[in-house]
C-alpha cells in the first residue's frame, strides 16, 4: 500500500520538474533571441555609422582634392605668366617654389637670362627696331650721351644696361631705353587709351611742320570699336584746311608720313580762287584698350552645397 501511494507523488514531482525545465529553456531561448536582436541592432547601428562616416570622409577627400587641383592650376597659371613675361629666370621645375620667388629680383635680371620672353622681345627686338628708331627724336637732354654729345644709340644704352653694377643703375638704364630708344615711338603710333588732347597735339605738330596754322581744330566726339579688332578703338576727327595748293599738299603729305595713323575716310576739295584750296575731311585715328592682367576668383563648394 505504501508503494502504491508514493507513485502518484513521484509522477507529480517529475511533471513539475519537466515544466520548470521547459520554462527555463524557453527563458534561455527568449534571452538568446533578445541578445541576437540586440547584436543585430548594434551591428546595424555600427554599419550605418560606418557608412555615414565613409560618405562624409569620401566627400571631404573629394572636396579637398578638388581644392588642391584648382590651387595647382592657379600656381601653374601664375608661374606661366611670370615665365612668359620674363620677371624671373626659369624655375628648376614646372612651377616656381616659394624660395625661388623670394630670391627673384626683376631689376637685377639680365635680358640674356630670360630669352624668348616678352621682356626680352621688347628690349632686344622692338627697342632696337631700325624702322621705328628712324623716327626723329624730340630734343631732350636726357637722351644725349655726355661722352659723345649726341643722342644715345641703342647699343650704347644696351651696354649701360649690361654693365650696370647695381639695381639702381640697371633701372636707370632700362628707363633710358624706354624713353630714348625705338620704344618711345610705340605709344605715339598707337596709344593705349583715349586721349583727344594728344590726338589734337599730333595734328597740330603736323600743321606746324607744314608751315600752316589752322583756324580751328576739334575732334568729332565719337569713338567706336573698330570692326577688325575687339581691343582696337577708333576716334574721329574733322580736318579743315584752307591755304594755297603747295601748303595743302604739304599738310596731306605730312599726315601720310605721320607715325600715328590718320585714316581719311571722306574729303572734299574746293577751288577758292587765287591758287587757294579748301579741304574738308573726316579722318579716323586709333587707340588700343589698355593691357592689364586680370585675376579671376573661383569658389569651390562640396557637392550638393549651393
């Protein structure tokens, strides 16, 4: 009897233990699922943060690379300008270093050290141009060589430049070449800006050389861009000459021989009697736009930023 009564109790205990084990297993499975969910969530957050950082650094690297590329282009452009003008001798590499620019002294550079540059072409070719130098010089004591009491020749001025002992002497020789060589003719032949007073002074000098004094002289007041060049401008002027035929011929001849271009577009000549001619003409003179170096500014922004 005792054994028969103990068997149901043992069975109940076994069922109870089985239930506890199942509950424990279920709790462990649930806990593992929670850990798994937390791990997946953490990995997702880490992956999202990593992708965000990668995109951020990629954008920053691309932006900085773009900035460096544009800086390199600007440095190359400045270096090319310096080389082409002849401000400094050629750099050791493709562009000038900061040390090379610090050592550069434009007033101390000999022309032979910057060949095939704008500076060398002006000093060697244009300043020594025989055709331009054939234009008579104005009386100026600054262009007279004290050793010969004659105007400096280009070779004499070039020797002064090459034999200069310091920057001051070299600058003085360069100014002498500028004002006393063939270079002096260039701004007279084609000025770099609109100057009506200089235009009228040129005409007046022509009239003086022709032994004739005009009653009046004035520009027409119009200035236009010439059709054959965007930087070449024209300035109209009226001419009125009333004199004998010989004087009128001298005036026209001196206008034709003038170093400055006077293009007579329309003209009428009337007989005034007693060997007198009346000339009415519309002429055009020219001037260039001033040459300048322009700097441009480029704004660089990251992609997506306006």
